[in-house]
């Protein structure tokens, strides 16, 4: 089974620009995903799908993503709006709750999309209602679990990105610790650059962004930095509890070459 992950596409309205051409970038990613062989079983989109959550941006998102020949599981990010995201993806298995989370199954794999947003916060949020829901999902899962959420449940070391915080992080990490043997991987977005760590014993990764990236500046007190790193997506090869992750970059301008020794 292959789950493709795209993240932070920050789709704009037609002719709008914000650092880079986010819409063209998503179109390139979709073209590349459609060319994948073998085909991923689904595409997990880990939030910040639109740039400001405007209805015109959701219209563009729907238009661009209509070219994707694979099913999509969307998560909301802090740049998104829950109701507009639900409207744009009516087929997603949304739970009947204020938070826009979902749970679904693919063979014996349970895939959980945890809404880590709050309309009033840039950072992550994990509250009592989400804890009750997540614990019931994990209690009922019989096989391996992929837990996805927009906000990484750890500090990245890039201060200005970490400074928006994660309310209820200790509670979320307690839930993860209680179910660490079940959770095969935690998949996140938001950070706009790939990173991997371990959270309560569970491998946890952030996918590259579909658009501009965060500069890698680990100096204490370093200010904001946005750069044009190669954009891409990840392919997670899942076999039982094993998750092998590959990163595919798009539009790198590089052509294959013969190194001579191959
Ligand atoms: Fe983002
Ligand atoms: Fe975000």
C-alpha cells in the first residue's frame, strides 16, 4: 500500500502571487502524482491547502485538484477554514463534530486525520473533545494506525516557527504514549520543510511543502526566513507496521545523467 502525502499547498486565487506561484506548483505536483507507477492508493493532504481560507481560493483548489486521478484525504491547517474545507471535499469521512477530523480504514490500516487547528490560533490545539474522540479511535483500532495532523507535535528547533506553540500538547503526547505500539507513523505538515523525529517512541515526520519553504536557521533568536527550496511530496510505502518514506521533488530542473560507473 502506498500513501502519498502533500502538504501546505497554500492555493491562491487566480492571478494572485505570494512569494512563489503556489497554484502552478500544486499543478506540477498533481501531474507528477498522476504519473506515479505504481499508483498511490490515496493522497493525504496535511493542511494549509489554501493560503488565507478565502472562498475564491477553495474554488481554485477544487479546480486544480480536479486533475488528480487519486482519492484525497484532506486535513485543515491554520490557514484553512473548516466549513469551506468540508464543502470542497464532501466525500471525506468527516466526523460529526466541531473539529474537522476524520477516520478511515484501508485494508487493516486505520488512518486518522486529527484536526489540530483552532480558528483563533496560528499554533496547534488539542482539547478535551478531540482527546475523547482520538482515544476512542485508537481504542477501537485493531491493526496499525497512521495518525495525521497539520501541526507537528514537537519543537523543531526553528524558533519563530515553534513560537506559535501547541495548546494541549502534553495531553496529546500522553495519548500517543498510551498507544505508541499501535501507531506506525505520525504524519504532519505546517513546518514547510522535511524533518523527522520520535514522539513518545513513534516515528514522526513532516512532509516538504508544496510551495515555499522555511529557511533552516537553528540559531536562537533567528528571525523569519522563507526560501525557495525544491517543492515535492512523499510516498509512504506501508506494509503492516512498517512505513518506508521516499521524497519526490518536482521541477528541480535536473535531468538524469550517466555517472559512468553504473
Ligand atoms: Fe503552511
Ligand atoms: Fe500551518
